[in-house]
C-alpha cells in the first residue's frame, strides 16, 4: 500500500438498539427527513444507508449513517451493520431501559471491536428515567464518562432534537481519534449491505465501499455473483458515476443476487470474475 495515497474518509456510523427506541427518528432529525412516518407498522425492516453532511464546529463534515432494525428477527442485519461500521451508536429509550436487542447490539459492537457511543433517547417523555439507564449501563460494564468511565453517553430527544448536536460532536470526536483513511485511487473493495432481485433492474445490491473507488464499467465479483457495473445509484436513486471510500451505493449489473454481508471486489476482467464466482459456487 502506497501510504502517500491514503486520504481521509468519512466515518461510517451505525445506529443500533432495541425495537422502537428511536433509531430512525434520530436519523430523521439528523437528515431532516420523515422515514419513520412511512414505515409499515413503524418497524424498520432493512438497513438504510445515508450520506449526511453534518455541521461540526460550523463546518459541514460528511458522515455515513447506517440505520438498522431493532426487531428481534433482524439480528443478522445488526451484526452486519456492526461489522462495517467505525462507531456504533446504541440508542436506549429512557422510558424503557436496556432491553434484549440493546444487549445484542452491544455484543455485536464489541465482537466487531468498534467503539460504542450511547444515546439515551426520549428524555422528553413523562416516564423517562435517564439515571436508571446510566445505572443499567454501569451494571453491564459500560461505565458512562460522566461517572468516571470511558463510554460517552449523551441524553437526547430524537423527536425534539434536544442534544442531538452534542451527540454528533461526541461521535465526531471518537471518529477523529480513529484517524480514518483509505486510498481512493485503487480499485474498489467493500461489503454487500443489502441485496435483492428487482422486477425491472434484476439483481440489485447495496455496497459500502471500504477502500478504493467503484466506477461504472468496473468488473465486480461477490461470492458466486459477478458482472460489470452497469449503473450506480446513490441513496436517493440518483445515477452516479462512482463511489469512493465509506460511500454506500446501489449497483446493477451482477448476474446473481449476492449475499448480504459478503465482500465484493473489482477484478481486471470478466473471465477472472467468472472464474472466481464459479470457484465460490462450487465450494
Ligand atoms: P425500529 O427500527 O422498528 O427498531 O424502531 P426505531 O428504533 O427506529 O424507532 P422509531 O424511530 O421508529 O420510533 C419509535 C417511536 O418512538 C415513534 O413513534 C417515534 O415517534 C417515537 N420516538 C422516537 N424518538 C422519540 C423521542 O425522543 N421522544 C418521544 N417522545 N418519542 C420518540
Ligand atoms: Na419503529
Ligand atoms: Mg427504525
């Protein structure tokens, strides 16, 4: 690796926690969007990936947020979200406390070796008891910084936006310590975060690029799926020419649906891609 080509890359921040503790609402506030209102049954069912310019100290900094579901059925998505992230933001509702999927999310973050920032949410609610959540955190070994430990904890209201700026500043401080770099000048590698079959587009995959830059026309392989990138779309569905480090992008051109969680890479020729894909399909 040519160290001179390493450049700063945006942090990837995954929001995890128990069902309905306010993950998507938090992201809606940060993005000034209204995803929650449009969700069937109010339940997130997939990983959402968003590129967000976040104002930090008066400057806009690009951050990539992954929203994960809290429903217990979607543990694999939480695990995947933890594996591709730089920091796990664990949301805990102040009126509900630490619940099974809170613990599960914390375990995924620890297994992935990523730092944890806790957002105690819904502090605007009548039944909110943030001090009890602090005690619960301490009791499972996540000692809050304000109690002399090393876990940053910020009390927020995702609905009203209270202290969300403080949460973002806290997260960015942790990200700065990580000194996140990648080489945008080489061929792309990364992870499949979602994949499926679209009626019109065929196999569709959302990749998160972890190193290099993915471009239209690149030959890609992921597990038993391979092909040439026919089109790239950003999260809003806009056609884009390329996606650099940390950036999520929807890809069409694969001959099969890849497996979410698998890696992808760019190779030099379609023959090389097919060879790799066939070797994978046989093993
Ligand atoms: P899943 O993705 O299904 O796990 O849920 P989630 O964690 O994304 O929670 P979501 O954002 O869907 O919010 C669940 C409910 O809590 C919604 O009705 C929100 O309006 C409400 N809610 C979220 N944050 C707050 C908050 O800070 N205060 C109050 N009062 N309500 C909130
Ligand atoms: Na919900
Ligand atoms: Mg949600």
